[in-house]
C-alpha cells in the first residue's frame, strides 16, 4: 500500500476504480491494485459520489418501489477534478493591459489571424508590455477572457487525411516529378513554385489559379473565367509579360497535379518570347502532399473565401486583397515574419 499523499487519480484509474467497486472488491485491495493509499480511494469515492434510485421491491398491487442509493461515477469525479484545477496556478498575465486585449481581439476577429500568429507577431515586435505564449493565449480564449473572441473566430481544426495507395492508370501529361532535381525538395533554392486551382460554387465556372513559392511561401492568385488548359496558359503568359526576362530567374520550375487544366504541357513551358520559360513537373496521382505548401496556403484562402463561394461575384480587387493578406500573414516557420518579407529578401539576393 502506498503512503498517504499519493498524487491524484488519472481518468484511467477512475474507470478501473468504478469496475472494481461494481465487482465488490474490498477498498484495501483496490488501493493495492491501483497503487494508491486507502485514504486516496475514500477521497476519490467521495469526489465521484452521486445519488440514484435503486429498485427495492414490487408490492401486492404491482407497484415498483425504489430507495435512494449512492454510486461512483468516474465522469463526475473527473469533472470536479478539472474544475478544482482551474483555481490553481499563477495569476492572469493580462493584468490591466487593455490595449493588448483589444489588439488581439482585432487581429483574430477582424484580420482573421490565428492566435498563434498574433502571439508570434507581438513577441517579434513587442508593442506591448504583456507577452504570453500561444498555449496561454488559446487557454485564455477558451476561458472567455477575450470577450470579443469566440470559437467561431478561430481557424477550423483540420482532420488528418488518410491517403490511399493508388496506382497510376496512365503516364503524366509531361515530365514526372520523379525527374525533378532532388535539391528542389530541400527548399534551399528560391524560384521553385507549386500551382493549383481553387474552385468555387458548384455549377459555376470561375476559379482561382494559385502559385506558391516553395522557399518563401509567397502566393500569387489570379482569377480565371474557367478551368480550361488554354486559360491557364494565358495566365502564365500574362505573368511572364509582367515579369519580363526575369521570369526564368523567378520561376525556375512549377509543380502541378494531373488535372485537366494543366494538360497543355508544351504551352505551360513555352515562353511568349520564344524557347522555354520554365520546367513543369507533374505529381503522382492522388498525392497532394507533393504540393504541400500549395495545399496548406489554400486553407488560408478558404478562410477568406469558404467553400461554396461564387467566384463570379468576387472582384479582381478582392482577389488582390486576399493575396496581400496571405503574404502579410505572420508565419511561425519564418520566426513570425511574413512571406512578403521573405520573398523580397530572396528577390534582392538574386
């Protein structure tokens, strides 16, 4: 038997205690099996105690009679334990720093940043005397200490995807990702991009063409009237004319999926000035993880344009605003600097 003062029960131990009590095991034996002292067992039974009606007998007229009885519930005990723990710990770090609270509420609610991004931004710039960790930030939001922020303002949690093993039924429309230089995977070199389409409401034709630079996570978003391969080529032609001769330096390679909008391999690679403007590589079928940066930033775009949005009603100005918002988002991978800053540094270093 353990000496008095053993730590509190875990939830698993509470479930074991419930089973042992129902089996009629003596409390001393329970204490020995669970590795706690006898006093801890009694205290735990008192914490999870509840009253219920237990059948007693049926009288001559067929009426059932009950009498009050007490039992043990591991869920009640766990809830009381968690509630008591909230009274422990250090005092709130917010104090009376109301400017800090208002700033966090504005950035999360109005500017649609995650609490983690706001924490990193504040630590990087230190505009306030209050600095808290992202864990504390989420805890304070859950406790309701930020009155202007609720769960509806937080980014939705992403379910873990279960990838199925697939077999390609046809070769890629162009150069396979298997032939892409291995150093592109290391993200050490600037100028390698991933490209995808973000679709809008069903039965509508307008889509967004998005390009993500792998090193800086810089995003380019272009609105297209449809998902035709010729339209994608026209967008790249427009982008090349905007960049001029620098295009080949800025866009060394582009990795795409096997969608029909990227079927014109020759048109994607052909420069409007003659020759080849970039190298295009095709991912394996059903392997979006090979364009991980693209998929991750598509989630940020969806925070501004949720699924079911009719892109025909989204103006080009709004698309530019969303691209600027994505590129100005503080990212933990860059020490909470932005993709725009990383992109500008990379271009200046060319």
